[in-house]
C-alpha cells in the first residue's frame, strides 16, 4: 500500500495529458499578462489594511522592514516555484509539482490544501470588497437593507448580496476565457496601482520626520498563555514573542505575510501561457518585486504621516490623510481598495479552479470536472461549481477569523515546493530546466525553515482547523481518489495506461 501512496506521475506524462483535446486549455498568456495577474492578486487587503495593524501593534515604523522580511520569504519560495513552473508547465501549481516528485498522496494533500486556501481566500476578499462598496454607497447616501448586506445583527440573519454577486460575475468572466480575464485584470490593476502611487506621492508631502522616532520602538513582552489563540511556538516551548523591538519586526512579518498571498497563483496559469519556460519565471519574480517595493513605500509614507501608535487598524491609509486635513482622499482610497480587491478575488478564483481541474484530470476527483468548454477552452465545470459554492459562503458567512487558514495553507505549499525542487533535481537530473533555482539545496532548505518559522507564529487554533480540513481530505482520498486515479487504473490495466 505504501508504494501506491508515493507513485509519481512523471513530467512527460503530465505534459502529455495537457495535449488531449478534451482536457486542453487555451494558451493565450504572455509574461506581461502573468505579471499583471501577480500584481493584481498581491496588491489588495494587505496594502490597505495590514500596514496599520502591524505598525500599531507589533513593529512601529519598522513595519517597512517586516514587509521586506515577508517579501524575502516569498522570494525564496518564488525561485523554487519558477524552476518547477518552467519545467512542468501544467495547471495545478504545487499540486502538480509534488505529484511529479513526492508522489500521489503528498500531491493529494497539497492539492486539498490549495483548494481550501484559494477558495477561502476568495470568499474572505469578496466580503472585504463588499465592505468597501458599502462604505462608498453610505457616503453617497445610498443604503442597502441590512439583511442584504450581511450586517443584520438585530435578526441574526443576513445575506451579503454584493459579495455573492461579485463572485458570480467573476465566475462568468473566467468561464468566457483567460484572455478576457487578462484584459479585465490589466485595466483594473492599472487603476489600482495608479491609486497606490497617488497615495505614495501625495502622502510624501505630509511626512513628519518626528513620527519615525523611535523607528524600532522598545520591546514589549507578550505574556505567555495557554490559549489556542496564542502562537503555536509559544505553546510548544513556552517562548513568548515580543511586540516591537527587533523581534517585533519578525513577528509582524507573520501578520503582513497575508499581503503577499497569491503570487503563486501565477504558477497555476503555466499551462495557459504561450511560452511558459520563459514567461512564468518572469511573471512570478516581476510581480513579487513590484509589489514588495510598493508595500515598503506605503509603509514608510503612512508611518511618516501619522504616529504609529495613532494609526487606524481598519483604514490606516484613509485615516492618515484625514489626520492631515485631507479627508477627500478617504473616498479615493476606498475606491482603490474596492478596485484592488476585485482583481484579487478573480485571480484567487482562477487559481483554485485550475487546481481542482488538474486533480480531476488525474482522477483524484471526479473526471466530470476535467473537460474544458468546447468553445472557450476553459475548465468551466469546476469554475462554475466552485464559483456558486464560494458565492453562497461569502454571502452568508463572516470569515475574518478563518483568514489565517489562508496563511498556513500558503506557507505549507511553499514548504512542499521547496522540498520538491531538491527531490526532482536528484531523481530527474536529465530534465531540461529553462530556469534553475540557485544554490540548491541550500536555498530551498532556507525557504523551508523561513516558511516554517512564520507558520509557528500563527495561532494554535489555526493549526487545529487546518488539521481538521486535512483529516477530511484523507477520508476523501482513501474513499475515492486512491482507487480512481489514472495511475491506479494504469496499474490495474497496464495496456490502457495513459
């Protein structure tokens, strides 16, 4: 039985499967499209919200360095993703990579993890987008009934119709085709980046150097405790992380890491890229570098405009401008946030539908979902299914406490990809690699340790929820996937091997 868990799907077979007419995706994306996708999904909640939270509670003005730390962790993983995505240009991202190196059961685990991460992330972002739209509508004097905004606390019931409508509209766009999705994303990302640049440039005129003192506030110990809300590392070894001080920079990095989630979605579009060997590495690294620079600039400007201890947790950019006597910027920033979250939601939805599609094409999920649209050549069945489910979840559920599941799922994927690079280098040194991760195995090992460190700084309850989702995934694999995978069928009938 152990041998069936670790049976691998070789790279050549993975690529060959993408050429089957009924499973083939249309190749229409360029390096620019991928970079735009990356920027579109990364710039969102983090730049508009997390800057204030991390600066006020954990790092002070040094939150700019926290963004650098989080960016470096993502950069290490990005170098590993770039090698795999250019070598195995197949939909599915870390799932496909692990199937080619670690085996079927590890691949199932990471695929199941990615479905949770990206689907939950889509719902969280949709609810956040709805909040910004409600704010804009309220400012304009238009008010939706509370039971249609998900905010009807009086009756304990509400359906966030805007969040659900956004998910359904983006689902329709993704069904029509990747090129249309790319065009929509390009326009929206251009608006979003323009708003961010306006904030950076305009805010620079209101910086007071005194607000940077102290740049790294004095250390404040966080009392040890046994609550499940405490970081896991605190419960394991009794080490209490600190707010502020040098260690506060690294603690804040675990918070602002959410701001970088999504760059790995670029790898899920490798199969739909015209020249994946060249363009996927460029798209991954280009989008990550651009967004890290923008994050650092925003953090420097905001903490210079207003003392870190006075920053707003909910809307730090808007409130910083209000504090300088320019409240009209609040409307502009809310507009930019709403536009930004639109692309984040769409690209997360795209990513999880591609992972689901890849798993169904391999037989680990029902193959009904592995057929592409006869005209648009998109995986329309899983896109529609997941779009409807996520729309319902986003409409009925407040997911703020579950957002950390997205963090832990992404970091887990980072670890798997880094390990897979090392394994595939040893098992398949003959593969053509148009992009090679430097300093293997040292860099992947550092990537694993850095990701694990951030995971250990997440609350213990997040680990518990993650474990429950994994247990459900084990049950699905043993009851269905292990028997119906294409590799299992090939072993039963070698003559019919794919």
